[in-house]
């Protein structure tokens, strides 16, 4: 598995590379990472209030991300979609 430019700048990239090198297959690679440490989840996910999510999206774009994947989550689908819409940056 190649860890490209998206993983390289993360603080745990070296640990991830070492773990991959020691894993004989993808199943072994994924198993010890579940559940993922909270810091990794925060680093890789976009979550929180709409303002926090918007800031995380902006930070990824500032770090040269060309896209992000967003999925609404929560028990009420309409509320989740509304929060997701409020998190989207306003682009003109």
C-alpha cells in the first residue's frame, strides 16, 4: 500500500507505514486499527458543528485538497442534511 501525499503530512504517517510494512495482508493491517485512536479519527474526519466542519473543509482546501467526502450522519436524516448544508463553504 502506498501512502501518498494525503497521508505523508499527518503526524502518525511513520507509524502507519511501519504498521503496513509489518502486516502480511490488508485484513491484518486493518484489524489493530479498530477502533482507531480518537486523535486519528479527529485528524481524518470532518465532524462537529457546521462552523467546525466548515473550518475543517477550509483547512483541507488550504492544504491543497481538491475535494472532501461528506456524509450526513445522525438519527434524523433531514436534520443531518440541514447541518451538512450549513457546513458547506459558500463559493461564488
